[in-house]
C-alpha cells in the first residue's frame, strides 16, 4: 500500500522530468534552426514569419487595448479612493503609469495573448498532428520545427513587446479618463505627473519580461501541439493544458525576472 | 527477365508500442520498378510497417535498407535528403488545410528546390493533370471530396519525381468506380514514371488489378508473399478466409488472441 504511493510518485516525477527534457530539446532545436540552419542552406522563410506576425499582432490589438484600457480605469478608480483619503489624488497619475508599465501591462497582455495565440498555436499544430499532417511534412523531408515552430516563435518574440507597448498606452489612457474626467485633475498636470515618476528603467524592465513571455507562449503552444494524442478530443485537451501551463509559467517567470531586478538593485 | 535490384529490404523488423508487439519479425524484399501490395486486416500493422519503410519511426529491432543503405541508423540530415526520393500518399490524405490545392502540391518543390514560382506553378499544373484535377488549383482542401483529396495527395507525392511512392490505403472509402480510377492512376504512374510502388490495401479487387507481387500481413507477421495468382491459390486458411471475406475460419473476430496465433506460428 505504502509502496504503491512511492511508485506513483516515482512515475509522476519521471514523467515531469521527461516533459522537461523534451521541452528543452524543442527549445534547442528551435534555436538551432533559427541560427544554425541558415548556414546549411535551410533558412526559415521570412514570408511565413510575416504571415504569423499579421495573425498574432494585428488581430490581437483590439482585445489588448480593451483589456488594458479597462485595467487602467479600474486601477485609477481603486487608487483614487485610497489616495483621496490622504489628499493625494494627483498621484493617481503616476501610480497608474508606473504599475501599468512595470507590471500589469506586460503580464496582462501576455496572459491575454496566451489565451488567444497560445491556444491557437496548440490547436493548429495539434490538429495537424492528429491528422497525420506533421508526419506528412516529415516524410516530405520538411522539418516541422523549422517549418512550423520557428516562424511562430520569431513572430511572437517581436509582436508581443509591440502589443505590450500599445497595451501600456491604452492603460494610461484609461487612467487619464478617470483622472481628468472624474477626478477633475488638470489634463496637463495629469500628464506631467504621470511621466514625472516614470523612468525609462520602468519601461524597459517591463518590456524585457515580454521577450521571455513570448518564448514561453509560443514554445509551450507548440510543445503541447506536438504531443497531442487522440483526435479532436485530444486537441481540445491539449489546448486547455497549453493555456494553463503558459499562465503558470508566465507568472513564475514574472516573479523570477522581477526578483532579479529587485535584488540586483538592493 | 532482367536481373531485379532490391529497392527496399526489410529485415526482421520488430516493433513494440508500449509493451504491445505490433510488428513481429517482418522480412520483405521489394524490387525496383514493381508494384508491391501489402494487405491484411484492420490494425494488423500495415501502416506501421509503411512508416518504418519511410523512416518515420524507428523499429524496436531489425533493419530497413534502401538501396543497401540502412535507414534505421542514418542521421537526420542524411535521412532528410533521402526522403526527397520518396513520395507518400497518406491514409487520410494529410493535406495542409491552410494551403490551397496548388500550394499543397507545390510545397515540396518550394521547400526543396530553388525553382522560379512560375515554373513551380507549371509543374503543379502538370502533376494535377496527371491525377485528373487540373483547374482545381485554387480550392481549399476542405472543399474537396475524399477521393479528390486522395488524388491531390497523390499529386503531391509525385511532385518531386520520386523513385518510390508509398500509398496507404489509396482506395479506402471510395466508390467502386473511383476505386478503379485510382488503381488505374497508380498503374499509369508506375509505368509512365517508372516508379516503385508500395501499396497498402485491404481491397482484394485492387490487389488483383495492380499488384506485381503481394504480401499478406497478419498480426504483425508476413504469412505469404507472392504474385496475386499465388496468393489466390494459397493453402493457408487465414489467407483464404481473408481474400474471400468469410466469417467462418481461423480469423476469429471475438477470440483473436489464442487459437489463431498458434496457426501463425505453425
Ligand atoms: N503511435 C502509436 N502508438 C501506439 N500504438 C500504435 C501507434 N500506431 C499504431 N499503433 C497500434 O498498432 C497497431 C497497428 O496499427 P496500424 O495503424 O499499423 O494498423 P493498420 O494495419 O494500418 O490498420 P488500418 O487498416 O485500420 O489502417 C494498432 O493496434 C494500433 O493501435
Ligand atoms: Mg493503416
């Protein structure tokens, strides 16, 4: 009975290690095809990268703006309520801009994109897997990592930071709406305060995270897609796991990167 | 008859899938230029055998030789080069669903050659002409019927002028007339392009129509190899039951496990 538990734990640990190893292999091969492959006359097609960029970038702008605008509004309302007790409603401006740029913009945008793009990647690769299309690519001598994974990773690597910049802007507009229209702060004063406490460092610490998030979303999406089993049901399950895994890893990575900046400055 | 060269030689192939033996010591020689049919009941390992021949999966033990070169120990780069000399027609056609017919057929050309897009379009048109689908270039795979998909898959398989074409159940799920058309297509292509064809099927009519030689696979073993005539006159009761589609006989659908395995061994 007791041994049974150990056996199960052992199996689970082995499975996790295997998943980790496979994930590292996928990452390694992606980097190989991105940087070494071109020297073997097998470049990644730039057309494919641009197609993915259009799909991932332009079609996510609306939802990112929507989410961040309302986050900015909510943040402004919540902080105004607290700050008004201390007579410092003017600081709503800087509070909103700093917390959006440092933290909320990158993380919320990444989560939205994980739900949208990460799920789409897994569904696409997964249904290709269960319909023998991945095997067909391999049989044609077309490496699926070069053909499918690299364009997605590269595209998201460049598009996510762009989306975050747009999202940050939308969030600050949200704060501005409350600050100027509701709290009656002078528009010029609001903008000045918003940028007074916002240093360049806030923006680039925020943006540096997004490169990590982009890799996580694209690679987890592809990994789950490649390991899809069992028809349409399998695709659905893989998609769910992909999104949940991305969420968890994004939060963990956020904690780690923030920690690095935090302890470095101490 | 001129001396026959062995194109593909399978030696003592054994494959386990998670503890279950799917292929159990398969040995076959396939000669250059012939049309070789692999037949057998559902789930007996035909597709798995085909996958080994194309190098898509590695055997548990045993070897596969392509013109004397061992596929199972080859590194990926060599294998990828070799795969350009193969064409494969999948059981589910396996067309990429985000590409239209012309792009699907042209995919191997785009990926493996540096031909001008105009020339690629001409080749695609010609290959589609060979399978009787000229004028369907701009349709998406989901607008095609099952039989048309299979023929597009066939056109894609011969896009790079391969030496060997593998067909996984090219006629399954098609009406008798289209069946005959596809069979005739396979024969025509083999004769016109001097291909070696390896066809998996469980349609006996097809076997008689196209096969130079045929092998009967049963529970992971080769029961019988020979010309269609020889197969027809086989003394093996399993082969007889299979080709006549009888319910009574050594293939017991409900108790597949014990008794018939003794027959195989004897
Ligand atoms: N990737 C895999 N993992 C586990 N088992 C597998 C895998 N591929 C095939 N099998 C098992 O191997 C056996 C043979 O499968 P295979 O696809 O070769 O059959 P088949 O002869 O092509 O059948 P059909 O005529 O239905 O296509 C089946 O029992 C199947 O469950
Ligand atoms: Mg099959």
